[in-house]
């Protein structure tokens, strides 16, 4: 008797809440799927397939997973841990009251 090892599982990174999908219509898909082809949704907010109101006999539409654009840190404080230094004059203007006598 030969013992078989289970297939090795791949370790996936935690799913980003910002991942997005779009609908890819098939050749004979409904007009609704074709009109939504350019629309992007967050993964959790995407409509279920087949789309509600689909009139195709068989729905062959699918989702296309879009790359997450928020992979790298964009702000200097995120990249270096240091706050931005301000070099220049204070830019706060004089505050005025709401009444016409508050000049």
C-alpha cells in the first residue's frame, strides 16, 4: 500500500479590502453584462453572476481580478517613519469673525 502525501498548500497573503474586479462578458452575453464591462467594483461589492436581469440562455461571463494599486506606501511618513518637515513661513491667515463689524 502506497501512502500519498496531500498536495502542498500555497500560503496566500491576507486579502486586501481594496482588491477590485470587473465583469468580462462572453461572446454571447446579455446587453447588461456588456454595458457593465468597463465598471470596477470592490471585491465585496461586486454583483453576483449571472447578473440580475440577464437574458442569455447560458451565462458565461466571469470576473477579472484587478491588481491592487495600493501596494506601496505613498506618504513619506509611511516610508520612512519621519514626519514631514516644514521649512518656510507660517501660512495661516488672520481669522475674521462672521459679523460685518469683526474686521
